[in-house]
């Protein structure tokens, strides 16, 4: 993961005076802050906006002081030297009162990655190193998204205990993604699709014994053509993830057949645990289910396996892995079929493995097994 230093050092920082009320509330003597120190100056006040409220102020100062001392990977360690100390304090004070609008298209829900969700400390550090908020909501569509940081992973064949890989999943190979991106936390729902397009093509629009009427709008949209999806994306400034982005986000630091979840953070090859993360053939009751009801993965993403199979942006080639680039692969330049990922409500656990890749015709045709989730560049 990329945890390199984010900022270049400067010699001194001129800090504005802190309000006396803030000093009293924090129990800090004004003289204790009246010094100039070498500082690792942030490129943006957003790195000093530790609570993600859009302004560098007293709450950020309190958070930094509360983390004083050794704190590797901690957002309060603004200069990434493993310590929250005078250099970080100096940087924060240099941006006192400044506004932070890291993503004008989004509302920040949580700036720092929640350690109870992103349990892998290396992934948390990689997210923090981007200086971008972890969990946001796209203002145009109300789609919730989480940040996926740059990183290196092994893409391809990871068999489960019950099922081997298909030929098109090999060879397993190293892939580097050099850019952070946002990934839809959930599959796009019927409600979100209808709000944007004014219609709903989905086959599962009725209530059932498992899905009450009030939850139907939260089922994933399906029976959508690739052409219709592309229209939705063009209207919203969103995009489909690449196949590599999808698998990296699904794995969330794991190399097993199935991604990790609460109690099994390192992932598993055990097919009997698949129902903890997915609606599939053995528990789906022949239908889709409202998004977000199964366990999330280590990036905070739901339904990466099961529910609906998801389109990605790549054209399909069975032998692509033998010649694909090792950095930011985007699939063949042309093709007949579009790659699909993640398994679905009517399939076995074999198709929900992190490495499984299939194909379906594009841009024609729609199928009630297929839906999608969105991605977006920061």
C-alpha cells in the first residue's frame, strides 16, 4: 500500500492566535503554543480537517492533542512520521479557520475510516494517506460511496474449498492500481435508478414473504441493458469500475476465495460461510433482496458477492490475464461481451468468489440476474 510521506517540509509556520476560550477549554497555556517549529506543511487544509466538518478548528485541535505521541497511520499524524507532535500541531495551526471542500460533488459522512469496518491497519493508513474522506454521499444521486486507496494486490484465481477456478481466472498475477477511487457502497437500487430515469425495468418490483413492500425500492435494480446503464452514468458523472478495481475493492486486502467480514477479517475459503456475505442460490429464495443486509467487507462495501451479478467496464477476453498490463489494467480495447462479476441470487458460491469472472452480451439484452454498482474519480 502507498503510505509514503504526503507533504514537503518547510522551515517555519506563522500561526494565528487561538481563541482564548479554546485554550481554556483544552487546558492549554497560550505560552505553550507560542513557538515556531519545522513543519510538514499540508498541501491542503483538508488534511488538517481531522473531523471532516469542512473547517479547521477547535474540534480538530482537540483530536490532534488527544492522539499526541506515537500514532503510526493515525490521521492526526499529518506528516506521516509515526508521531503526533509539534510538527503536526504547527501544520494544523497554519490552516486554522480555513475551509476544506475536498469533494464539491459529495457530502462527507465520515472523513476517517471507521476501524470497526476497515479493520486492516495498512488499509486504514493507505486511505488516510490520500487526504480524502473515506465515506461520502454523491449529491446528485444520493449514492453512498467509500474510498478505495491505491495499492498492489494479486488478481486472479482463488479457489474455495468446494470449487476450483475456471481457466479465465488464471494466471494469478500482481496488479498495481495507482489512483484512489470511490466505489458504490451498495449496488444501485431500484429507487435510485427510478429517481434518475423516471422508470423501473426491474423484474422484482413486488413484495414477497422475505421482502416487505416498504423494502422493495431498496432491492438492486436489474434487467437493465448496458446501453441504459451508460445513459445513467453519463447523466450522473459516475462510471463503472474496471474489472481490476472491482476485484481489488472486493478483496479488501484478502487473498482468499471470499472476502473478509466481521469475525473473519482475513477472508475464508469455506463455502459454508458464504451465506454470511451473500444472497445466492441456497438462501436467496429465487429473488433479489434489499441491499446491505449481509456482512460488509473490509472497505465497507456490501453485496460484492451475491444479490445481482455486476457489470464492470471491461470487454471480456478469456485469455486477457496472460497479457494484461500490471498497472491500471482496463481490459481489451474492443470486444463482443462485457465482463460480469460477483455472483448472484440464483447461483452457487462458485460464482461469488472474489476472482470469478464471467461475461454477458453487451450492449444488447437485459437479464434479471444482472445489475451494477458505480465508481467515481475523486
